C-alpha cells in the first residue's frame, strides 16, 4: 500500500459551502477508490472517531470525515429530523463533487445513512451500519441511558469518560480497558481540533431520535428498499440502541449481513478496531 500523505491526526480541516451551510470536513487516505464517508454519533464531531478505524480504512481508499449542519465545526443549526440531516449530507456530497460513496454510519449516523441511501440510492455503493437501528426500532430500557447520554463535562462541553465507558462498552474488565485505550487514541489529535457540539445540536438530535422511534407505514417496511450490500455491526450488549435492532436491520435489508462482536457494547468498533477494519475492508471490496 502506498504511503498516505495525511492521517487522522494530521489531516487538515477543510470547508465546503452548500445550501447555506459551511461544512467542516477532512479527507485523507488513498487517492483512488470509492471514498468512505463516516457519519457520526449523537453530539459527535470528526475527532470522536477512532484513528485505528479511520486510518485502517484509509490504507485502501479515500476516507472522508465531516460535521453535518450545525454540528461541531460546521455552521448553521442542526435540524430536528433524520430526513433533514440526510438531505444536508447529500448537499455536502454534491459540494465536494462526489457521485458515489460508501457509508459508515454509527448510532444516529446510521439512521442518517439509511435515510440518505433511501433518498439518494444512486449515490451510495455500500453501507456499514454500526451500533444503530431502524426507524421504529426497539428503544433502550437501560435506567442510566438518558442521564448519561445527556451528561456534559463542564470543562470540555462533551460527554465525560465515565458516561462514555458506561454507554459504549460492556461492564467487563476487558471491555472497560478497551474503552480507556480508545479514549487515549481519540485524543491523539492535538492541533486543529473540532469544537464541541452546541446545546442546540444536542436538543435537535434528541428530538430527531425521538421522532425516529415513530413507526411510519408498515414497521420496517422501508428497509426493503435498501438494495445496496449492507454490513450491520454491533456488540452483543448495546445499552443505547439494543442489539436486537441490528438483527432487525439484517433481517429486513435484502442484501445485509450481520456481525455481532463478543463482550462489547455500542462502541464495539472502538473495542475491536483491527477486526472491524479487516471485516469492513473485505466487505467494501466485495463484488456482489
């Protein structure tokens, strides 16, 4: 594999204007190949990805990280529906002149990825849906989910380590240790970092998540229209978007396959980055 000029830690933040929004994004990795667009979790910006994952994929294709409208380093307000978020993402792809991408959507980013695919099927080649669920899926029953998801460290304006370890990892020693290791990698980038997302973003994304829980028409019916090859990934103990939702996605998207990693939660891809990259690259390079 050729040497990359930039990595997760060094890629400069660039900006693209579309539909009144100045989108912050970073592109790195190989020049050739179908780019892989990463779509982030609740309140998350570009710096919340795992360099072990992003650089792992960047070894064989272009990787694009971005902040959707109103999020972190992008301008404007975050909309309060998944559909509007998907339309802004389509605006962004048009602004950077991409006609075909793969998607890796995590958590709320996976909801946006499904919707973007349904609304712009020709744009999307393959989809990875990580730690996410369908419209009208099964909600979390975890007693601490709401409190921890909304908790904000006053110094950083973001979720603190305690909440993160609870929500994204299993309670076992191995999973918690993997969570701390991820936290170290996630803070490796020291220069040109994203600002935290605003309270407006948090409120709008929360409203969008609540709306996404409403069933429209036949429950899970729209998933039949996702024709792209799809890889669904989760941990076996997701307390945020219960793992059963990953089974539901894989049963209803016609060309989907499912991987459930052991002893892990919502952030299974942060616990097993090398495995996720190996499985993901094999999937993205597939011909069927």
